[in-house]
C-alpha cells in the first residue's frame, strides 16, 4: 500500500479531471509534500510567515496559478485551483489559506470578472488595469493579501465597509482598519474592500471598491501582536490605513463590480473551503498511517477509522459537486448547496481532527507530530467570514423555506 500522500485527494480518472488539471494539481501536491510539510511545524511554533514556501510558489509559477495564460500565468480555473489548494493544505494549512488570499486576487479580477456585465469602455479599462496587476505577480513575484474583515458585520455583507475611499485628484484617499489581515507585513499589496464615498454621500454596499494598496504606501501600518490558537503561519495582524493615497489604476475591479460579483458569483466566497478539506484529509491520512504502524488490529480502531472515512467521503463528495458548479448566476439549489458544502467542510475538518486524536491516542497529541496542529488549524474554519458556520445555517434555513424575495407579509 502506497503512502497516502502519494495519492491525489481526488483521483483524476474517478473525478473526470483532464490531464492538464491533474498535472497542475500534482505540481501543488508535490511542492506541499516535499517542501511545505517539513517546514510546517516551525512556522506554527514561531507563528511566523512561510516566506520560504512563498519563494517556492513563486519559483514554480504558482503565484500565477489562476492568471490567464495570455498574461503569463498557468491559466487554472476555479475547480483546478480548489483541488490544488486542498492538496497544499494537506501539508501546511497556513500556506494554503494565505495562498487562497493571493490567488483570489487573480481569480476574481480574471476569470470571474469575465462573467460580469460591463460596458465596452469599462471592460477595456479593467483589461488594462488587470494586466498591470498580473504583470507585477508574474514578472516581479508580487504577493497579494485580502484584508476585508473589520470586526463588524461588513465582512458578511450585512453593512457597508467602514474603511472609506474618498475620491481625490488621480485616485482615492483610503482610511480605515482591517482586522485578521493574513499576510500582513509580508504581502506586497493589500487587496482591500472599502466603501467609495464622497463627503456628502451616504455609505452603500453598492459602492464597495476593491483596490490594491501597496504595502509600502505612506500611511499603511501593521499593528498588534499575533499569537493565536491555530493558523499561526498566516500572520493575520491588524492593518491601519491613514489617508493612504491610492491611484486610480489600483482598482482591482471597476466601480460597482464587486457588488455585482458578490451577488451573481457567490462561489467566490467558497474559496476558503479547500484549505479545510485538505486538513480533513490530512487528519484522516495521519490516522491511517499511524494505526498501520502497529496499532491496527483492534476492531475498535478499525470502526473509528471507518467512521472517519465515511465522514470524509461525505464531505469530499458534496464539496466536489459544489466547486464543480461554481459559475455566474447559479440556481437557488446550487447556492444552497454551496453553503452546505462550506458548512460541512469547515465542521468536518475539525470533527475529523477530533476523532483522529481520540482514535490514535495520547501520542498523537505530541507537538512532534502534525495532528495537534491540524486540530488547532481546523478549528478556525467555521469562523471564516463571510460564510461562517452561522451565516451558512441561517441562509440554508431561510432559503429552504422562502423563495427569493418572498415574505410572510
Ligand atoms: C486565522 C485567521 C485568518 C484570517 N484571515 C483573514 C483575512 O486574510 N482576511 C479577512 O478579511 N479576514 C480574515 N480573517 C477573519 C475572519 O474571516 C472573520 O472575519 C473573523 O474571524 C471574525 O472575528 P470576530 O471576532 O469579529 O467575530 P464576529 O464577526 O463577531 O463573529 C462571531 C460569530 O458571529 C457570527 N456572525 C457575525 N455576523 C453575523 C451575521 N450578520 N449573521 C449571522 N451570524 C453572524 C459569526 O458566524 C461568528 O461565528 C481571519 C480569521 C482567522 C481566525
């Protein structure tokens, strides 16, 4: 029997992947298993950013994973990205989660923006701006972060972002504060969501602006410490922006497009889930390998592994279906399935890590083994905005009982 990490999380023929998809995903898996896995414990212990891993991602071309080929990237689509991110997470959750923030800045401005409605002038302007942004990544190895959260209801889409972009000559002046900004102090650009608002304008979610703020810009500060339970290598400290001037070409999406994307392309928010699916697989892999090393004869252990495998297969099947149907204007059923997949993945990852510790026993909790890190990292999944566990439950419940726009009035 081969080592579990030698086999893909999703067997390409069984899941009908193309050779090209399988090859791109295999590159990510190889990098994870050979380079990231041996370094993961140290980043976790020090709560330090995986800088060496990012050097490897850059050298392997994986910073441009979802950048279209005509712009020098690898041209991977949503599904291929999701499977590759899950493979990386099997080796290092923090690297996968931060890679997600970076890759989304290219996926959203790339393939996803292609599906949105824009007039010809706006489309041409977006094309010119995203070319600048892609070039920075492909040619200069620039790293992007995605700091959206502000510690209020804006990240879940309930209120406008409190970070404000005031129009000024040649661009905007941005002021605000973002919490849990993964890659803070290590990204070259912060892809910030803010509310574009002239002095007399009321804040509206329709005016959400997605803009790349250079980390070196005047008025940008990384503050606070970082010593969390899990996902320690993400280095998600607080970012403060004080009257930061940002030029017009820094817009990652044209005016109004983020709002359109959030409404019409909901799977854009499912991209945190691959990390946690990879962690679920990692918890299972660990258990199978650990028990095979001399502790497998007990029927009790065999039943526990069976329970884990069933939960894993359930999560994988639902998740694969949901990421396969990511596209513009999904049906109400597909939307609800995406929430269900997010909820299931986030909850299953931590549940499997819990079962893995119970099944393997005391030794599996030692810091010298990866399971206790997987347990801590996986706990963060259901907290991730905008699709936290509670938000998913609320939307699934409401969407199952009411049609769109329907009320009891
Ligand atoms: C390791 C880590 C890395 C992160 N990286 C990033 C990042 O790179 N970028 C980024 O933008 N954010 C990031 N986050 C932040 C994350 O997405 C959440 O925004 C954050 O965890 C919310 O914390 P809070 O204390 O403000 O909780 P709250 O927002 O107060 O949430 C507490 C609970 O209330 C529920 N809740 C909140 N609002 C609603 C609502 N309107 N409806 C229903 N339920 C609701 C939530 O489900 C949640 O369980 C990261 C978080 C962690 C832990």
